[in-house]
C-alpha cells in the first residue's frame, strides 16, 4: 500500500494527521454546532407542535364557546317566550276579571235602577190613588151636596179605589 501512496505522492503521516484533524473537526462540530443546532431544531419542532395543539385546543374551545353561546341564546329565547306567554295569560286573566267585574257592576246598576223605577212607580201610584181619592170625594160631595161623615167617606173612597185600581194598573202597563 505504501507503493500506492508513493505513486500518488501521498505522505502517510500527513494523511494520518489530516484524518485525525478531520475526525477532531467532526467531533467539535458535532459537540458545539450540530448538537445545539439540532437541539434548537427539536425545541422549535416541539414549540410548533405545541402551538398547533394549542391552536386546535383554541379552535375546540371556540367551537365549544360558540355552542354554549348558541345554547344560552336559545335558552334566553325560550325563557322570553315563556315570559311572554305568562304575561299574555296574566293579561287575559286580568281582562276576563275586569270584564266580569264590569258586567257585575252593570248588573248591580241595572238592578238598582229597576228598584228605583219600581219605587218611583209605587210612589206615583200612591200619589195617583190619593189624588183619585180626593177627586172622588169632591165628586161625591158635589153629587150629594151634603156633608158626609168620616166613615161614609172612607167607605166610598175604598169602593171607588177598588173599582179604579184595576183600570189604573192596566193603563200603567200599556
């Protein structure tokens, strides 16, 4: 092999020295350059992977938050509709109660008016009887042209009223 190296003009000691230098250079590069660079690349790869995981987690969280927000909005709408339904029912109940009270009050007023009308009618009938009795007494006095005693007058008035009362009540009805 020495002939081979001599043929090409290679000094073996120099070649060995260069091989040792090259191996030393590889070891130094590996120790001070490749390992730190590879470590940084590994760190960077891990950070990127963690960032991707965080981004996926954030996307899941956003989706979850969106779903929760939509559920909250749906629940709020349901509650609002329930409140509106309750308010409508309360309003309907109040309206029904007010209408019932108004009808009751109207019936009371109507009954009171009927009672007052009947009372006025009875009062008018009594006044009419008294007036008719007075007129009958005057007429009887003129016919008889004499003074009658109290008992006779009373009997004549009662007889006259019995005769007139059915006619008056028939006239009042028509």
